[in-house]
DNA sequence: AGTCTTACTGAGAATAGTTATCAATAGACT
DNA sequence: AGTCTATTGATAACTATTCTCAGTAAGACT
C-alpha cells in the first residue's frame, strides 16, 4: 500500500503571516514581487520574515491560489487573479503589464495529448503569452 | 535605476574571445546561457573569463546580433538570430525531473491567434507541461 | 614595424533574488 | 491541556549577473 503525495492536498495552516500576505495580494490587481510584499507588510507594521514571504508565495502558487510569472527583470512576481475559478492563462503586455485572461480547449487538449503519448500522468501545465499591446505599440 | 548607455554606438573590436563565443553560438540552434557557453569554451581549451562571456553576450544582444530571452528558471539565454527552429517546449516529470522536448504547430498557432485577436504584436510565449512519468508512476 | 589610443580582458569583489538550515513557535485536533 | 507537526524567523548559502580596475591587445596612423 503506497501513499500518493499531492502537493495540493498537504494541510495548509491559516497563520497570521499567511493571512497578512493574502490581504496585500487582494488589495491590488498588479503583480508584486516577494520583496515588494515584504516592504508593504513592514509599512503596515506587520513583521513577517522575508523567507516566510518567499515560502508562502511559492506555496500559494503551487496550490494555484495565486498566479506566478517571471518578469523581464528576472524576479518572480505574484498576483491574486481576479478570475478565482477555473484554469486559464494570461496574455501579458511586456511594456505596460496589462493582462488579459485567456483560455480554451485547444492547449488543454494538446498538452493532455502530448503527455499521454509520452506515458505521463497527473498532468498540469503553465502557459503565458507575451507581446506588445495595441496601446503601447501606438506610443512607440 | 541604472543609467542606460547606447552600446550600439561604440566601436566593436574583433577579439579572439568574441570570435570564440560566436562560434559556440553558431554551432547550435538552441538557446544557451552565459554559464553554459563558458563551460563549453573551457572544454575547447579556450580560456575566456566568465565576465567576458557575460559582457560579450550582453553587447551582442543589444546590437541585435543574437536573441536574448529569460528562461522559466530565471537565466538569460542567448541564441544566434534568424531561424526560430530552436523553439520548443518541455514535458517534465515532477518526481525525477526527466525532461522530454516537445513541439508542434498547435500551440504556436493558437498563441499567435489569441494574441492577434487581442491586438498584441511581437508575440512570444512560455509553456511547460508537468506530470509523473511512466517510471516514477510504476514505483509509487 | 613602431607607437598611440582606448576598447577589451580576467580575477575577484559586490550585488540581487532566492532557497536552505534549524531551533523555536504556534495552529489544529483529541 | 497536551500532542503533533506545519510554520516561522534569522541567517547562511547559493545562483545569476554586474562592477572594479589594473593590465592587455585591437586597430589606426604614422
Ligand atoms: Zn489568472
Ligand atoms: Zn501595453
Ligand atoms: Zn519520473
Ligand atoms: Zn511554443
């Protein structure tokens, strides 16, 4: 009898630190880095260790409570996504950061197919589309 | 906040180091990081300083001799311009990390379509598929 | 070929973002 | 209250990249 490990199943405790970080994320639509969130918490007189901020955001991203992408500058930035339900993807402007939520069966089916063809199970995927939006292109 | 210098205006000398780095890039269609290129040069018994590799690649990218993108892992990776044949995606086992390279027109077309529908230009994308490979699943 | 200018180089220090370590703490459950 | 263990905080370690600066070598011009 073997135990199946599923990261989304591990018990997550509701700590003061986790709640504080979540509140920051819920207070904006923008992507925020771990460092930024740590500073914002300091301003609110909430002392949360930097390592805790990193760990919590990382875990939230794995459990799909928040979205994580890599900025052009190299930092991982996080956002509580407006669309709370359902798997989906993002179309992001490299210039101004405006983000459009997109989804559709095409990639979902394609990734499933590719994974199955290679004998993989418990499949998931990440996909982000980047470009220059109409507005920014006009200004350039 | 850093001061931006226009590197395209300064004279570029053809040094042994620059030639060696260019040869590495011309020897493959894949994206390579500065660290990887530095190791490859070592294997060819060419001693080129790591800082020089970083500086040279950075300058080549600014002068648009090569393409530079940020990998999901956070590194800047470089490729000799032109053909997009090197573009592909990864199917990664969450357990053992084994990685399979995959590609196909399906997602390429889909992402292009989605971006165009939303008025985006200069489109790029990132996609990774995760799962449990046959081997690891059997062991579990 | 010799000389001059200055872009370029290498080694290491410095920086930025992130992850690992580990003893102490505090949720959750009986 | 007591137990179990996920979580925390301070800091060390790590990875990728940039900076510093004295020494080197393209390339231009005699
Ligand atoms: Zn989203
Ligand atoms: Zn834009
Ligand atoms: Zn595996
Ligand atoms: Zn693609």
